[in-house]
């Protein structure tokens, strides 16, 4: 049976590293933890799980730290995780199966990002390259958002890369408390600005820089970076794993900058490639709503609600096929004076997500000014059912 090395880089992760290591202890044949200067109990906790802990003097490069872990790895395969991630327990058997495949060089693994408020977190699925054969020529590059895939494809441009569908990683580093505590946005912006100077034409780095600028609400700068990333980019190859998210981010950034017509152009461009991308229909609906093209807006939101489960490469946001689109459908119905239809859509939104209180506010507002009737009693009963879910 091929051996698996878990490789990590950490610093001051005493709050979460135990959860990560416990999740892989039964499936990883060895654990390599490269510590870049922890001042808490991180190293002691890692050692308690049998990890080989290596001290690394931080030099500003995540790739160098990752590569230090690879130098110490003895397994046939390398799985890399961050301390704020953990492996789904049911993934162990699937992980053993995929590393037994003789003709695969590496795997993309589904990632479930947990973000927002810890009391009411939301989830967003993604797909990242996290598992590969342990070969001396495979090394990470990039001081931040470091990638190993480039070196693999340079060795063999036709290397067989697959998706480990039944292996799931959960990532909770985007929870509000985690982001604020580590000041990730400013840290990432500084490192990415440095990396852009060294690799001004790297499309992936430009995409990541545009993303961080968006998170920092620097929308104009974000748009320029994202446009540079998109220019000349093709949908095939490794780029296809972030291409749909790049298109959506261009839409979202233009929307936040109130450049709605330009956002619509990117919506239509994206849908010409990804016809079933619910996020683009939802954000297209938002843009048309702001442009007061309510009929078209309604059609876009309606289309979003009819689409099936989204592909991992879309990184689809929660609610775009449900409560978020239903809510705006309700608002549009009110624009045309149809409160009864609006109520139905608000109820659908609230039923899909009882924590989506803005829908509840609209329901109550409509009901309290209406007369007591069977429709009102039915609506109230439906609300009560939702509240007890």
C-alpha cells in the first residue's frame, strides 16, 4: 500500500492544529510539520500527534516553507493541509484508494470553505490541487498562494491529473473571527504586491491579487488586476479550475463599483461558456435589478432557482439557487404591485433559510397591513413551521 505523507507549514496554530492532525492520524503514514516561528503551544501539540516538527526561519516565502516539508517527506504521496483545515473522517478509505491508482500523478480534492459568522456560518465548495506523488522534481513556487502543479506539468505536460471526488477537506479559515485575528487581507496584499513585481504576467497571481483587492473593497484596482488575469486566458488546462470564479469575480467587482452594464457584459460572456452557472444568473439578476430592467432581472433569478447542483469548479455561493434569488423575485413582484406573489417568494426564501431574516421582515411587513384571511393564516402557519426546523 502506498505511503502518504501529510505535509504542513504552521505558525501559532494552537487553537486548531489538533483538530487537523486528529482528522488524518489514521490515514497518514507520517506527519511533517514545518514551524515558521510559533510562540504558543503549536509545536508541542504537533509532537503529541507523532509529527516530525521542523523549525524553519521565516523568509517571506510560503513556497520555501512548503518545500522544506517536502524535503523531509518519505511517503510515496504528499497530502498538504493548512492548520485551519481537516479531513472528513469518511474520506480515509477513499484516500487510500486514489493513491493506489498507478496511472495518476496528482489529484484535485473538493474543499468545503466555511465562512462568515460562527453562529450562522455558510459553506462554499471549491476544488484545489492537494495530493501528488512525492518526487524530488516536484516543488512549490510562489511566495504566497504557492503552487506545485506548475512543476509537475513542466516535467510532463500530459501528466494524468484527476479529481478525488470522495475525499473531502473542510476549511474554516474564512470565518470572520479567523480573518480578523490574523489580518489575512493586509498580509496577503503585501505579499502579492511583491510577487506581482517578480511575475507580472502570471495569470493566477493576478487573479489572487484581484481577489484580495476585492476583499479590501478596493474595487477599481481589483477590476484592473482581474482584467489582466483574464486577457488571453484559455478555458483549458489548469486555468479551467479558476476560470469560472475569475469571471464571477469580475461581475461582482463591477457590481460593487456600480458599473452594472459592464458587469452584465461579463455575465453574458461567462454564460456563453458555462450555461448552467447559477451564480452568474443570480448576479446578472442583481445587475438588471439595479438597471431597473425588472422583467429581465426576474428571468435571471428564476433561471438560477431551476439549476441543479453546481460543479465544484464554480465555487458556487450558498443561496444563489434558493433564498437569495427568491428574495429578489419577491422584491420585483412588489415593484409591479403584486404583493400576493411577492409573499410567496419571500416565504420560499424563508423556508429555504430560516436564518435569512430580511425575508421574514418582508413577510411580516406585508402580513401586518393585510386583512385577516385564509391566506394570512396559511402564511403564518408556514412561518411557524420554518421556525421549528
